[in-house]
């Protein structure tokens, strides 16, 4: 550690200041904070891969629409808790155009980011059936969703899907669902953190078991359309974004503007509930929330308790972006391909310097290049690897917090501009030279 790009005493002091003694236990936000502190004192810029933030400018269509909305005075008016009609209509069109799924506009509801949406859905789903008090995560996944359940005092179980792809998924899911205590299954597709994507066979299995055991499927589509192995960019034309919604009515979709439109700072997403689920009445939920209908409980009880609607001007922004995509005036997928190109280059830099790509296949296909990838280094567990990379000016998060059983790290490509590739190459070469004797 004597001649590393970042002085060892600075790294150690800042980790100590935040009481971080085990990098496996450091949250995303803790890693962000410690790197901020190290950069401030050292004057050295990190190659920052720890946080899933957009690395592209916000879609101008949205920015212009939001400014226009503010100028006509929407800032002084509370928005409808249900969402403005323009947004609801375009959201339903978007689901039809890019997923080939029919859903009523009334059942498309804006939330302040997908995280508010998942919180609300967890809250309602957890009380629909007194016998079902547990959520099931098909991991690896987004750690904060488990934190939401922890805050609620709710139960969850999880498993790493890596060894249960294809038909193997059926028996593994059934081992949980057959106990009768699972109210919902949650996963992201494409997946955060691994970038694996479920096949149609796997989505059918999830749907069949959801119907058999009466379980709600919560599909997080934060990276909508970003499996760049297929062209998912043409509205109304196949191929479409794969979804469990093709095979069951027991679904909720979360479609966020944060990544697909680089609109993370404005905190807006759409919760799309199937027509059947929205209207379904659960007696236990009715007794708890004093209202009939699953969708009504989500909107008029939980979302209303969290916020009096989503920021008014931001709803106009998302409506404009969705409309432009629906009308084929805005190819948002083409814009996002930059992430795939960066991932391909960055993966090569890592593998050329002794690293291995984890979660490397979707059953029998190589995974796509996209927003995230996962890495390991011989002879090091995840916590040690992250700790040592910190001295070389490289940051990420460990996979442990995501529910993975693999010893490795999640790397987000979005914050890493191409101008940093030479620095990343140099630092990885030095890291490998310093450590390969231990392999």
C-alpha cells in the first residue's frame, strides 16, 4: 500500500471516521460519503462505480416540458393524487407500445420514484392475506427494497438465482411458495446488480407459480429496454420488453424515469397495476385500510399518507417524454446504448488485468453489456477487494448487500466517463501488478 494512487493514511483515516471496519457491511451511501471525503482531502478523483446514477444528461424533452408547466403556474396547485390525465394516458400507451400489454390509464399511477412505489406496494401486499406475511426476493437485487421492509417491520426471504436458471427456477420458487406465507415476489429485469435478464421460459414459470399460489409479482423495470442484445426501441413493433405481465394478471410493474430518461433528480416513476389486481378486493386489506379495492388502498391510503401527490411539474415532464417515445419522435433506447459501449470497454480493462466477470450468462447466452456488471479477483473476498481498490482510486459496492452468494463487486458504468478510461487502465494495471503474486 506504500505507493498507491491514493495515500494509504488518508483512506484509512476516512474509513475510521465513518466507523467502517468491514467493507462488506458498508452501504452504498456510506461508500459514497467516504469517497467524497477522500477525494476532498487527497485532491485525487476516483473512478466511481458505487452508485447507480445516470451518466447522461436529462432528456431535453422532459426539461422543456417541466419548465413550461412551471411557467403556467402548476407549482401553486396540488396535483391529483392519481396523477394528471396526460401522464396516465401516455403511460398506458407506453406499456402497450413497448410491452404489448393492455392496461387502463386509471391503473397507471405516478410515484415519487420507484422506491416510493415499492414501499406503497409492500405496505398493501403485506396485509392482503393474514396467512401471508412474507415477501420473496429473487436475488441479487436492490438492497434498499429490503431496507423498506425492515423499516415496516415486515418479513422477507430471498435466494440467489444464479444456480437456479431455466427450469431449475420452478422447484426453487415452489420450495418457498408451497409454505403458504409468501404474498409477493420481487425482482428487477434487467437485473440490478448483475445485469442478468430472465428468459421467456423463466417469466412463464414465475407467472404460473404466482397464479397457483396466489402471489403478487412485483417487476422492477428500472432499466426498461436496456437489454441491448435486442432492438426494443420501436413502438408498436416486436420485440417487446419481456415481462411477466404477458403470462399472469397478478402483477405490478415499476417503470422509472431515473435511468431510461436520466431524470433521477426529479424523482418520478409509474406504478402499473394489472386491471384485475387493481380492482381486486382483499377482505383483510379492506378492514385495515377502510377502503375497497387493492389499487384504491395503494393510492388513497398509502401514497396519500406518504405525499400529497407527485411533484406537479415533473408529471408534465414524464408525460412529454413518454408521448415522444410513443410517437416515435424520441428513441430513448438509442441514447442509452452508450452504457452498453462503456460496459464493453470497462469489462475488457478489468479482465485484461486479472479480474473475472461474475454472473456472466443468461442460461446459455452471454449477458448483455449494460448499466452494471460484476467482478471478482482471485484470492480475495468481496470486502477485501473493495478495501484494496479504495487505495487505487476505484470504488464500487460488494455483492453481499444485494443478496448474492458470490464474492465480488457491483460496478456501475454510468458515472465513469470515457475520459477516465486511461486512468482506470493505469490503476488496474498497477493493482494487478501489486497483487498478482498473491494469486
